[in-house]
C-alpha cells in the first residue's frame, strides 16, 4: 500500500505538477523543476508535509515552513571608571572600548561614582583607591550595601599587600596595579564575566 502511494505521488509530481524554481517556491528542494529524488526530502520534512492541504478541486499548495532564525543576542558590558587622574581614565576608556565594552560614565571621586552607578547601572566599576571626597574603600563599602552584584575592580599604584587584602575582604572582584597593561585589564574583566557579569 505504501509503495502504491509513493508511486502515485511520484507520477503526480513527474506528470502533473508544474515546474517550480527557487524564486517561485522559496524554501523547497525543487530547483528547475521537481526531481524524483527530491520527493523524499522536503527540507528535512516528510512527504506528507509537502502535500498537506491538497484535496479535491484545490490547487497544489505546498506548506511554507517558517523557521525562526535563532540569533544570539550578545549583551554589551557596561562599565564606569572612577579615577581622579584624567590620563588613567583616558587610557582605560580607550582600552575598554577596543574590547567592545561600553564606558557609560567617568568620574573623579567616590561620591560621584556612587551617583553614576545608581543612574547607569553598569556591570563593572573600575575604582581607584586614592581619591578626594570619598576614597575607593569607602566607595566599595557603600557599593556593596546598595549594589551587591556589581563587579568592582580596584585600580591603584598603591598595591601594598595590605591594600590588596583589604580590597578582597571588602568584596572587590579584582585588583589592577598602575601602570596597568592591556593584558591585566582584559584578564580582570574576563574573571568578572566568568562569574556572571
């Protein structure tokens, strides 16, 4: 019975079905007219999928299968830089933008960093230690109270063992020593992203 149905369908396609091409029948395997070998594969679907809806007094209307294109949306990482040295901010901003990281704010002290983080909701805060009005450790302490999931990377030339340990104890996610290299910044950002930034 199955063989009879297959032979009937093959005859219909070969003798009765008009020729289609890719322009008039998008999404099908028929190019420059139907081929017998193409009858058994219709873009990976069974033959009854191609003939669905065909009946008496109805023209042949093959299914048009709309496949969703699964596109990966890669979210851009947002960063705020808090450092009282404009040269450091410029170098860090340039490096981050080369890595497709969106620098959404630059400030020169800890108090301004708190305000900028509250308004911009960044993923990473690059935070200097020695700043006016509010230093890096005070800022880090406040950030951990209000934005516990924000990744904070300390940047300082004062990289004593005490400062590194204090930064770690207060919840910093990284520590970059000035003058920093591109590799050290990229590595610190990579650690943050692996943690789920």
